């Protein structure tokens, strides 16, 4: 029997076990930046994608495919794909509405200057 509370507690425990926590996870929004860092396949969930971003020295933004795209919109399957992205100097994130993805930022940015 699936119990949503148990699932939420497991996700919370997974996040608490890491050095940092995902910030501002947005469902149905794809974050675009000019610099792609790495694309990973077969990633289990958005929390794991965020964790992979936190561990990569260049990653600041991540995008995770949670559902198949709608037929006819020309996109390949995104399910289980984790896209690690970086921000260029003075670049800000472009947010695009897109069903089937979740996006977020990594909490730590010890890998360079912050573009505020």
C-alpha cells in the first residue's frame, strides 16, 4: 500500500542526509541557461538530480524530466533525464513553462562568483 506521508518522509530524509537542500523546486517549469554541464540518464527522481547537481563543481541549476512530453511537440522522452546547467557571468535563469519537468537551483555556489 502506497502511503504519501511515508514517501514524503523518505524524500525529507534523503535531503537531510546531504550537505545541502534543494531550493525553490518548481514543477512544470524548465530553467534555461546558456551553459549545459552534463546530461544524466536513469536518474530516479528530482531529489537525486538535485543531489547530482550539488556534487558537480560547475552545476548551479538542474532540470529533471518527470513525465513524457505531449505528443506532437517534437520533444524526445525526458523521463529520468537530469540536466545539469551552469550560469554564465552576469547571466540569469530563463524560466519556461513546460509540463513534465521540474527545475531547481543548488544551494551551494562555492564554485565561483554569484551573479546577483
